[in-house]
C-alpha cells in the first residue's frame, strides 16, 4: 500500500469524552440561564401586579374624593 493512501486511525474516545463533557456543561449553563430568566420574569410580573394594584387603589381613592366633593 502506498504511504499517501494509508488510512489514518485516531482513538476517538478522548475526543468523544471531551465533546460530551462540553455538551453537558453547555446544557447545564443553558438550563441555569433559563431558570434565571424565568425567575426574573416572575419577579417582574409580581412587581407589575403590585404596581397595578396600587394604581387601582389610588384611582378608587381619587374616585371617592371626587364623589365626596361638594363643588358644584
């Protein structure tokens, strides 16, 4: 067999193991990023709900004051 056409063999196990570790790490980071994003969305939703509730309370108080007003 000619040297130029001899097959090159490589032990793929170390490469497969390294890629597997990298994939596992990337998956874990992605899951952590998603969990953080979900928590940020939940916190923002709670803040918005509290703000909306406060606005409704202030509007109701304003409506009471306007209704109680003795102005003609």
